């Protein structure tokens, strides 16, 4: 070895460190799975690793970072990077949306920003930034799909209304999963009918039940001139040779690309117009099917700059549609039962207003979930009127059936001329038997563990005494509005509910009313909400309104939830019987009294202008009733005739013994009086009071013009 040669010595630490740094940088920028970009202090691109760099990227070297990587929020990203340059600390795992020049489509990146400090430490100006980002597009898409499906699970199924279920479904998918969602349901299914089985037949009408759209699509649809975009509630038939018709035929979801040259849009002008207005470029069509039945169809669109759908999105749409179909079918079944229950309820209620002798009535029945409320205005003997409102708690057909049973019983009891408290006591006996029958059902029957609950208020108005006697069973007391407009609730002790285990007695309350007073009977649902009673009272006190107008005004003031539940309202304005239509005589307790009564009756009926057949029949009826009172009753005796739509005869005596109809044998000399009466009169009966009893009859008058009154 010559003296001029210098032996190679070991590398210094500084030299070795520089080599490691270069090797580390080379490895990171060539082999890292994370995208790396180096920016200068002006945020210009100076270096990028292999995941970012390409032919187009090299063209952007020296330009600002936001020009090379197109971000959805470039201003926000630059502000964030400037704060890092200023020494406020690094930013890690910041999720941004953007597009790389060399990778088409929208991407999502988990991005971190690090400051490249100068050689003098943190106080010296920064040399630039290192941006590290990881493409999490597929992960975020999977999360978005999971979130969309979870939103559908949470939103769908909470309502038993078909339209509300469809709206919840459309809202759950937009804008997170689709820019535009359209839910169409077979028209008959919306009305509760069974869905058609198998592929949907051509020409089946579909009604748009709901739609959801993002803000950009909404603005585009509303801003387009001449737009005839279909709105919710409209119907259509699926155009042939379109993805909609194909999905309805094979019951399979499909992914469709949309564009100006899409061939099938020529057969669907409305669809082509909607695509042009919204900028839709991707479509998923999925039929709503359940157990082989077709309930409708879901159409999902992505528009503008949104990522097109892919096959994974179709799988999610199919799963979401299955969930929606189950919710729609449950709502349909409820709707069907509700329609049946409402129909039964309507058929069991009075079909027409029947004119009463001295009371004007009007009613309002609000359909809703509660199908067990009812009302009645029942004509009783002696020009009296029974006013009834009640309700069976619960929804569905069984509530309507129970309501019909109770209403039938109370009508039969009303015909017996019982006092209100007696009517409710016997009605509760019937309710107890119905409850026992339900408990006796097999345990597997759904009604076995479903308790019954009902209330009722029953009042009788007598126009001759102007008194109204009321009893109630677990039901709100009626309101009384005097002619002066002052409204007060009637103070009636509340009796036990009809199906309750309480065995307390019913206590009536009587009130004397001025002519023209207003009685309001209503179900408890009308009292829901704040200041409900005050609101009803103020409405009823309005002067110059007809009964029907007052009832409508009460409905207008109701909270929305009351209308959904359903309610019944019965209004009655009291009056008296016209003096010229009533004739009353006090009779002596003598054997000649029947003959005297016949003369009085004939003279009065002829003065009223009734036909001779009616006069003869009435004369015979009165003769038999008065004879019965003279023989078996006690003084005082009183005879009253009442001319209205029917002719009523009443004979009062002081005895409480009730007569009995019996069929006399051929050899019997008596016992035919009440039998003759029953043959001549349309209706007859006896009612009892504190001062004796009244035997009464009603006769139908011949058809024709109203009889003149003398």
C-alpha cells in the first residue's frame, strides 16, 4: 500500500443517519400503502408517492394541493393546513371527500397533516407539510349502507298507517343512501285489500305513496320550467319495456345506468323528463314483495356528482325493501281491519236523524282508531227522549262488535221506560256477562287476555216538566248551556264503568231546564288536550249557531290527536210540546168515566181532523185503558192525548200495580181489554213514577199530508 492511499475508515454517525433517512423516505414513497404528498409553505405540490403520482399528477407539480386533489371543501381544507403550518399541532385522521386525477369517481380519505419544521426548531418557519391519506371509500360506503339499513329498521314499522310507513321508508333512504326515493304501492293495497300474488299484472295501477329527495334534487325539480313531476298521491300504470315493468314481472331488483342515450326512456316520457330535470344517472328498482304477494315498487336514484350505485347497493336496497314490505303489510292488515270495524260501527249506529217530539238533535262522529263509540236519541213514550253517548275502549272489529251489543241492549232497556239509573244497572249486568264470556275463551285466543272497558251516559228529557234526568257509568258528565249562553257541567255522580268490578250503585241527577237549553253529550276523547273543557264550553256558548254548526265548530277546535282517535258528540236543544197538540183531562173515579172519556176523545180527534178509522180505534183504546184504571187503579185518574208523528194516548192512575196481557178463553167474560189494545196500537206499555203508573199506546197515523189541528 502506498503512502498516498488512505485506508477506508468506518462511516461517521451523521453519514449513516443521512443514509437511513434517504432509505426511509425512499421506502415510504415507493412501498407505503398510504398516500403521501409533500407541500411547500405555499401549499404547492412538490412530491407525491406512487399511490398518488401519475402522468396527470406530475403535471400539477408546483400547483396548489387543492388543484391537484379536488376536494368537496377546499376552503376548509386549506384553512386547516394553514393552522398546522402555523404550529398549532398536527391533524390526524380527518375525513375528507374528493377526487384524485388518476382514480375516477368520488373518494373518501382519512387524512393527516404534519408540519415539516425548519432546522432552527419549532420557532423557525416551516419547510412545508406532509399530507398522509388513506382511501377509506369502500369502508365508508359499507358503513353508509349499514347506516341506511339501520335507519330503515328504526323508522319503518312504528306506524300502522300505510302512507306514513312509506314516508318513513323514503325518508330513511334519503339523502344518506339515495338522492331521490320513490315508493309506489298497488292502489288496492292502500285500501287494505290483499296484494296480488305472483308477478304484477300489466295495467295494475300504482299510487305514489311517498317520495324523498335531497335538497339539490328538490331544487332542480322545482326550478325546471314546464315540469310535470308526479306528486305523492298520483297513480300510474308501469310503462312496458322499462326496468319498472321488468322488475314487476320477475320480482327481482335491478341496477340501471341512466343517460341521454338510454333506449327505454323513449317509451317513458315522464321518466325521461324527471331524469333530465334531476340529473339522475343511476337507478335501482326493487319490487316490494312479501310471501309471494306484490305490494308495490321502490325506485332509488342518484343524481349529479354522486357516486353511481353498484351491486352491493342493490343488495342493500333489496334488504331494505323487504323490511319496508313487512311494515306496509302490517299497516295494510290494520287498515283492512280498521275499514271493516269502521263499516260495522257505521252500520250499527243510527242511519238517519229521527225527529223527536220536543227535542232537536245533531251529532258528529269522528272516525278514527277508536271504533267503539256510539250515540243515540231514542223516542220514548209521552214525548220524552232518551239521549245516549257511550264508548268501548280499544281498536278494531271486536270493539265495534261490543259497542253494537251494548247499544242494542240499551235500546231494548229504553223501551221498558226504566229510570236512567236502572237502565245503566241492567246494562252493567249485560256487560258483566260479556266480560265473563271473554274470560271463558280458550287461552290461545287473542281476546282471552284483552280486557274490556266501556262507559256510558244516559239521560231522559221530559218536555212536559222540562226536566232532564241523567246517570253515568264511567263517562264524562254532559254540559248544559242555557239560553243566556252560560255553560255548566251537570253535576252527576260518576258510577262504575260498565266492565269494571266495582259494584257501586248508580245515582241519577235531575235538572229543570229552560226552553231552548242545549245539552251536550260526548265521549272522553273530546276532553283530551289542554283546556279542552273550556274550549268546548266557549264554542257551545256562541249565539246564533245551528246545532250542526256548533258540532262542526267543536271539531275544528280539536287537537289533531283527538281526530286520530275518533270521538262522538250528541247535541240536543230542548223544547216543549205545542199546547194545541196536547189534550189533558182529569177524570172522576166512576163507572161512567169510560163513556165520558170516549166522548172527550172523539170530540178532540175530530177537531184535529183525523180520519174516522183512527178516531174509532182510539176511542176503543181509551175506553179499555180507562176501564182498567177505574177497576184496578186508584185515584187520581188523568187522560192525555198527544198528536205528533204518531198519536199517543196516556191514562194515569195512582196504583203501582202493573197490568199483564193475557189471552182470554172463549168462555171468559173479561181479560180481553189489553189484548184488544195491543191489536189496535202499534206500541203500548206502562211506566212507573213516584205518584203511580201510566198506561200508554202509540198509533201510526195514515200516510198523507199532516192532519190539521183545531
